[in-house]
């Protein structure tokens, strides 16, 4: 019985998704913080919503990246 091999192309895609998640994990809190610092500005709500969407996207991409990496190592079920 031949041992399973890691799908390197799928692993690269998973690492790329994790890198995107990491970028958004740093950018989103900065955007949210700048929105809270400028609460009297007219763009308060759109900037806050943009930061929250970015944070949700970071969480989504992290889970998706981890799932892709696990699929590349252990194979799809």
C-alpha cells in the first residue's frame, strides 16, 4: 500500500488563503480603531462597517485556508 502524498498545489492554495487572512487580520482592527477614533465624522458608520466586514472575511479565509491545507495533507473525504 502506497503512502498518501501531500498535494503541493492544494497546499500552496491553502497557504495563500492563510496569507490573505493574515493581511486582513492586521488591516481590519486598524480600520475599526480609526472609525472609533473619529466618531464625530460623517463617514463613521461606513468605515466601521468596512472594518467589520474585513474582520469577518479574515475569519472566513482562515477557516477556509485551514480546511484547504488539511485536505491537501490528508486528502478529501
